[in-house]
C-alpha cells in the first residue's frame, strides 16, 4: 500500500496523522518540508479559512477553504491564482491543526520562494483593489 493510501485510510478511520509538506502552494503559511498534524474531521463542520486535508485523485491536498456550498468545498493554495476543482464535503478528511517548521533563517530566498511571495502579494493586492 502506498504511504499516501495508508494516510487516507488512517484519516478515514478517525486517526490523526503527521506528514511532511511537499511543495510551495501554501507558502509562507506552510513551507516545503514543514511537518503537519492533521486531525480527522469527526463530523464537525468546516469553516472558511481553515486548511483542509482533502483526497483528490487518490492524493492528499492541503489547501485553504475559500468557499463552502452545501456538500461542495472549494479550496485554493495561498499562492495560487485559481481555485482547486470542487471536492465533495465527504472527501475532506481532516484539517491541519499544527504546523511545525523551522523558523526563517537569514539567507537569500530561492527562486521558487520569490515566485511564491510575488504570487501571494499579487493576490492580496488584487483583493484590496476590488474593494
């Protein structure tokens, strides 16, 4: 059984899981390599702004909830311009409750970090200009 399939099985069974984040779509909230604790939903309602752990195409995706429409949940990575494809409420297996990552160090950012920061700033600027 692939490790991701085991994590999905454990979350569906109601167990909390810990995993290492891969990627930069949630930067700077969750940096690449951060250790996340994901608590199972246990039937509690979701809230906009929480970081959901959803099953999508047999993979786990940790993105922020931006909209809730009945049984449909819309998520998006903090640095991304577009929403993720909608997922069924039942495919949200848990929420990120603890993020453990090394503090920022005094170093030059990598090219990817500069891109992630630019995207995040652009999103926030667009939101401000729409008001």
